């Protein structure tokens, strides 16, 4: 069973920065895609950013330039650096992993709150 351990998040002021980290309990060789999604109150879960096995990165268009995703192959981790935070970035952020059989796994979620 794949386990995803998230860390980071918390409270930030508008214009500030936060960093999220997610560690997977499996080898990097078992991972097809890994990344982050978020869900704000009353809204659907949406893509933030993902990084694929070959290194291709996909960002939500609205977040390009402010958020940066990075991957550590040695540790099966993926980090999300969030800069210039806005109140509308407030959401629960979920780590996601897709394995080589296209099975999806989710972390428990970490709250990010941005105050104005």
C-alpha cells in the first residue's frame, strides 16, 4: 500500500511564501506521476502541479510563475514552493501519486491559509 506523508503548509500572509513536501513510501521507479492538487471550501479539487516520470512538469495555468514543483528522485519526494501567496490560494492541498498501473493515491491533505 502506497503511503504519502505531507508536511508544510499552515498560515501565511498575502505576498508570503510556504513550502509543501510530500514523501512517498515507494521507490521512485514505481511512480508514474506525482504532484499536488488543492480543494477550496465549496469548490472541486483542482490541479496545482505535477511532475511525470520523465521529468515533464504540468502547472495549472493560473499558478504559473508563482508556484514551483520539484522532485527528488533519491527520496521519492515532491516539493511545492508557493510564492506571492494570495487569499484565494487558501485550500487543503493534497499530494497525489499515480503508479505505473495508473492507480491513484492521495495524501491526507494539509491546510494552507493565506490572510489578507
